[in-house]
C-alpha cells in the first residue's frame, strides 16, 4: 500500500505563543500534516505562499499589517485549503458560519483540531469557496448577501432576499424561498438564529425565523407574508415582535 504524502501546511500567526501551540499540536497529533513554516505577517505569508506552495494555510484573521481576508484577496489563485483561526470574536465566528468557512478558535484545542483535519482530508480544495465568501463579505447591502449551505453534492448559495422564512424541525430546518420551493438543511433553527438575527430576521416562535422584507402585516398572533403564508408568533415574543416590526 502506497502511503500518502503529508499535506504541506503554512501557519500564519503573529502571536508567537499561539503559533507554537498550533505547530506543536500539528506535529504531535496530525501525521497527515507537515508544517513548512510560520509567518508572522501578511506580507511574509504572501511570500511563503508563492515560494512554498502549501496545501493548507492556517490563517489568523487579525495580522499586524492586514486581515486574513485582505491577505487572501491578494492571492490570484487560491489553490490551497484555508482554515481560519480567531480569538473569541463572535462577529468573526458568525461570518465564518454564514459563509460556511472552516475555522478554529484560539487557543486551539486538540479535539477541535482533530475534527478540522478530518474535514480537511475529506474535502476538495476550498479556494473557490473562499473567493465566493470574500465577495459575499464585501457586499454592503444585507439583502444581496448570500447564505452559504454545505450540501452533499456541493455548496448552495441562497440570496437572503429570496428567503421568506426558516422552519425548524428538531435537528434540521427547512429554508422557504420566495418562489415557493424549500431547501432542507441539517442545521437546527438555533444555528440560523445566531447568524441571521442581525440581517433582518426574527425568531417569532420556537419553530420559525421570519425575514422582515417578506412580511406584509402583523395580525394578532401571527405575521402574514406577502405570499399569504402565516407565521405564528409565540405569546412570550409578542411584545418583542411588535417592537421589531413597527
């Protein structure tokens, strides 16, 4: 049996301690990964990406001279996998989830790294996904942003303006679209609530998230959508719903 060559990795991290922790974890627990180098700045990382041609880059979101996103925008062809690393920044994590990007929270834990490596080895090059995500992050108008959903046969990108509401069913959700169709997601409603509440969506009921741009009226204990679908409002959310809508 022919053994597979380890994937060449570049760590981009300006904090020496965090870089050492990640490096040591990879050396000790990830035989499928061979660390080529550690870059402390974005400029250094760009040079190493060009010269070393890594298969995977562990990329810190905040660098001294640029952000991780700005670094990637300077790479013409992203022909490597990207795993972002970030401190406990809820905003950054929401952005990663919204765009279906892989990430690790610092300080990186062994169990989380193991899961990230498993996903890495199963997936194809995510360079195109990262490029799409960068474009999505640049969109100023929320309604023109796209919700990214991993699917078994690829990735689905749904414009927020086409999503009327999301209906939760235990551990999965149905995303309802303005054309009358719906998409099934393995994510639960709490997941979508976390990434969409600041994008004109409201949790009106334990089973529903609704998009404000598709609401025609609030009548009693429910919202009426422009397509005449009625979305229930739970009793305990009634006052909050009125404040949010009017």
